[in-house]
C-alpha cells in the first residue's frame, strides 16, 4: 500500500509522533500517518527509533474493538518510520472541550467503560500503556479507541530494556506517583491511576493537575472507585483494569442490586466482625456511594462497633474520612436526647479510631455544637473526655483552642468543666478570650 501525504496536522500532545493526513493509493481513502518525531537534541536517537518501532508492533499486536487499528507500516526516506491508521472523527479531549462541566452520565459510562475494557484486554496481554489521557482516546464512528502506545511496556519481555531506569515518562497530569520516580518499574496499577484521573475528568469536567483530584466533586456512585484508583499506595489500587471493569459494572449496570444499601452495609459489617478483611472495602464502598441515605447514616452508622470503625480507619482511611464528612451533615440539627447520646458515643469512638487530622477536628467541633445546642450534659462530658485526649497530641491543643474560639456560644457550655481539667494554657486562653 502506498500513501499520498496531504498535510501535517497541528496536533498537541502527540507523544513521540507527528501526524499527517494522507490518502491511500490505490483506493483514495483518507488515513492518518504517524511518523516518528525527530529531535535534533535527542542524545540517543537509536533508542528513540526503537521505542517508536515498539509502538508500531505493540499497536498492531493488540486486536480489540476499542484499540486503534493499524492498517500498515513502513519507512519513508524523507521522514523515517511510520504507521497508518483509519482517520479519526475526533478525540476525547475535543469532547471534554465541548462539555466543560463533564459529559452526560450515560456517555461517561459508555465511553469510559469501553476504554477500561480495552485496557483490561491489554493488561491481560501483558501490555501497560503508561500514557493514558483524553488525547489518546480517538473516536471512529462514535466508537472510542485507545491510541499511542508509544510508552507501552510489554511485561515479561525484553522490551523494558529501552526504557531507561529512573526516568519519568508520561504526561504529568495523568501519571501515577511512582511513575515520576521510575517509568521502567511500573505495572498495570499505574494505568489504573491514570484511568481514575480520566474518570474524574469525564464526570466533573475538572482538568487534572499533578495532584490527586477532589473525589467528593465526582458523582457519589463513582467516589469509591476513584478512591481506589487514585490511592497513593499502588498496592491499594485495583490490580488491573480488569478489576476496575468489574467494580465499574457494579455501579453502572442497568440491573439494580436487589438489596438496599442498609442491607448491604449490614451484611458487610457481619463479615467484618467475622474477620473478613475484604468486607472492609465493601462496607466503605456502600457508605461512600450513598452520602444522602439518611437511614444508612442515622440508623446504621452511629451504631458501628469500635472494631468496624478501627478496620475502616486502618484499611480504608480516605473512604472513612469521607464517611465522617457525610455523617456530619446528619449530626447537625435537632435530635431527641437519647439519640444525641448515641451520636456523641459514635463520634468519640470515631475520634479514637482515626488518625486523620481533618476528621478529628471535624468530630471535636461537631461534639461541641451538639452538646451546647441540645443543652445535653452527657454530650458535654463526652466532649471533655475527647478533648483531654486530644490536647495530649503534639500541636493539637491549638486545634482545640481554634474550635473554641470559632464557636464561642457553645464554648461557654463546656468552659467550667474544661477549666477543671489539666488544660494547656492556649486552651485556657481561648476560654478566657470568649468570656471577655
């Protein structure tokens, strides 16, 4: 097959390639030719060419409806090695540009689901992409397909030798943390992180930066999946895109689960109490996915045993922190006295279970408000007991003092009883300032 080159496209973020519009001869079909991008400052052009040839072999070897099809390859005397692809209608980046607040959810499910399926196939074939981003998702008759395996790494083969050790490669906004240190020593979990960044952007429209995104901005049903994908610890992410696909199917399937969130949570809790470690993530997923379920957060969460809360805080810390934020919206307001006491007991147990600074501050502030607004002495005593523990943590006395200053009316409710304890001077000063 011969190709007639028409024009070079003004494409950004093309990795190693330069894209040209061309026509087939014979056939006169419109195609895209990707040539290797030559850099006169490249210290090792031979390795760069070998990497590009690897991209061609990798792209050609992956036969999947959501992976870009390579029609042929060759070498041009003028421009070097190339390969030919069908002409794309556009990219996922283009669609995001048309939807600044994120894509409609049915499109998120369709497009992201097919991208994940393609990567699940690639991972099963032993291939890691290492540069997943919206620019590398192209559309052909509205079907999304993955392109640009230029940084693709075939596991358990000698292809890894041309990725220099200790070299960061990829697109920073979508790269996994470990990829910044050494692109050679990454596996499928690095792609899972990138997929999490893409899912967050698709569902929110928020363009990512180098840091983890705010998962709470995404639709509730995706939040647990995002927590798992974007965990800074690679060992806590989904191991492959196949596992991610299974989790995604649970929240996007048309067939509703037969049990309510409360029933699912109770079942998971029973398994946790029976020392099933996997059930911790199941419970966390149910709670994070249902932030507006008042039955779940008023009738189930406040009765969680200390063992379950410790397991959540230890094995799903970011999800547990989100659960406490969700719970806080229900703890605010008027409650029967006996229920206030249950809420206070829960918050005291949660404080002991978590080591998250923000969560502990939130719990202390809510305990103070709850006791004062209900004039409930029992809650006041729980608050004082928690504060006695809190001020023993280095630097946390400042947090307690700030909480007291920010809610002066409630601080009066506990002032006398705090003064009777051995409080740091900064806490006493806050109480005196309020009194003045």
